[in-house]
């Protein structure tokens, strides 16, 4: 038995309209033709000052939901009819019928996903109209969603998977952008790190100069770090700011690499479901190279953060001829460059763009 609308007035003073799957019957009816996924409706309309009786509110919500639901079902019936017509055309010799059907399904899928957004507003308006005499403006929240529709495997004799999927074309452009940015940021990372080294060196030189001047005046050349910190707080703050700037840069770089890897994760999962992309070893090879390079860069960040954090201890220890300062400089200078890995990311992104163009040309024949 098909699922029905469940509309109620909750104890939280919400009109709640729910339907687990508007397309459940059609999913079964068009099995073998279309793979119709769940279209679930869930809308809450808040009513701050509800009337004594609320049945007219829930009836209005249900009525609006049923009207919209019928429009969804009608759209799917129409799609199924057009796909069946294209199946007949294929039998009569139309070799482009499968490709046309695929594009038609994608168009309807997009339309219904957008249509899902209308349920919250339309059900709210229906309830609002029933609030006769009430001045309150109702608000609604909606978790309505359509998970999609696609051609069933075997619906057409022609291989509809031969066309390069849209997700590949779109995401590859993003991957290429990430790759170019990673190469650019790798160069900037080295510049920022060496700038911090120079800031440390400048502070060390300043202290050496003070000790030397003191010695010339007959002093013992001892250095009171605690007194220096009290007298030069402004200059020390500049060094701390230089460290924070470098750490902020690393965080931003790391965040961008994490985002790039997540995009690659999604791209690989979708590619595994596409015959053309799954069987293309060159595509898989570039995925692997891009991922490995991104992860290699990220692995260097912990060491770089620890090296930068040494700045915090420079003015908390004894001078000892600037040993801590020299150690901090050397630690930062010895951190690995990521230029090679950044270049690999950039090259892989560009190669994926070239492969995308080649696949599109091959698909057009």
C-alpha cells in the first residue's frame, strides 16, 4: 500500500506535514525504465498563537501538499512517457535516442530538485491563509528533498555512459584551480618562513649589539633577558606577530588542501560509478598523483608549526650567546620545501583538464 500524507498539529505548536516518498508507486511502475529515488516531504510551520481548533490548519497544509505532490507525480509520468517514446525511436534507427533520454532525465531531475524547495513556502502560505484575523506572520522550515532519477541500466541498447558526465567536467576545473594555487602557495610558504627567520635574526642582532655596547663601556657583557623584555615589549610583539602571521598562513594553506582532497574524494566516488572514467587508467593515475602530493605537503605542516612555536620560548630562557635564537632559525630554515609537490598538483590538474577535453572529443565521435 502506498505511503500517505501524515499531517498533524504538534505539541510544539507546529503544523507538521510529512510524506515519506511521493514517488513510491512510480518507482515500482517504471522499474526497468527509470531508477526513481526517494522524494520525501517534511515541512514544519510554526504557529505562535494557535486558534482553539487547528484542524482547518492541518487540512490546508495537507491540501497544499497534495497539489504539489500531484505536480511531482505528473512530471514523472510525463518523463516516463517521453523515455518510452525514445525507446521506440531507437528501435526505428535513432542512434541518438539514448543520449537524448539521458539529457531529458537530467533536466527533469534538476527541475524536481528545485521544485522540492517550493514545498515549505507553499504549505506555509496555505496555513497562513487559514489564520483569519491573526496578525502573526508564520515561519516555516523544510527538509524536503528529492534524491534523483536516472535511466535504468539496459533501458536502451546504446551505451549512454559513453558521454563524459557533467560532474567530471565541472569538478576537474576546480581540481586544476586547487593545483595551481597549491604551487603558488608553496612558494609563498617558503617566503613567509624565511621572513620569520629574518625577524628572529634581527632580534638576535639587536641583543648582540646591546651586549657589545655594554662591554665597550666597561660592563661585563652579561645580559638581563627579563629587563630586556620589560623595556622592549613593542619590538618583541612584532616578532610574535610575525610568528602568528606565518601560522595563520599555514592554517589557510592546510584548509585549502583539505578542501581539495575532499573534492577529489567525491570525484573518485562518482568516477567509480562511470564506466568510461573507471576504466581510464590515465585518469586514475592523475587522481593518485594529485592526492599523494597534497598529502605530502600537509605532512610538513606539523614540523613547521613546531619550529615557529619556538619563538614563544626565546625570551623565557637565558641568553647563552643566543643559542636558542640560532636553534630557532636553523629549525625553520631546515623545514622541507613543498615546491615539488605543489608543482605535481598543478601538473595533475592540468593533465586532468586535457584528459577531460580528449574524452569529450571521443564521446562526440
